[in-house]
């Protein structure tokens, strides 16, 4: 996995509480996880973004883990998507170097 901090905080609802979260952990997906995410997503969503969301855990200031919802990422700054894509490349390179 790789960790990072989004350029712009992403809003996440936890019950009635709204969190603005910048920290995250991005992990590799197995083929099975990737296919399950694709099957579960609706036709109007971008598969690459859906997979990035499924591989990303948001970490709030208390250390609590939150799922990165597709809509939360899509409604955030485009900087966040570009940064997450760069971190995905970093994770792929790290994974390849470990083999």
C-alpha cells in the first residue's frame, strides 16, 4: 500500500457527522476484487475511478477508516483525482519492485 494526502479535503458523511478528510491509504486490488467492484457499479460510472475508490481508504483525524465513495471523489476537486492516479502509478511501481 501507499499513503498520501489529498490536495483538497474530501467530504464524507458518517451518520450525521460530516468529515473533511485528506489522508488516505491506497492498496492493490486482487482481480476478484476488481471484477466485483465493476459488477457492482452502475453503467454511468467510470470503471477506473470506481476501482480507485474501491482501493482507497480515507483516514480521519481520529484514525477512523472511511470508504471513499465514488460520488465523494467525483464531487471533489479534480486535483484529487490526478493525485490519486499518481499514487496508483507509485503503488504499481512499488508492487513491481517487490517481485
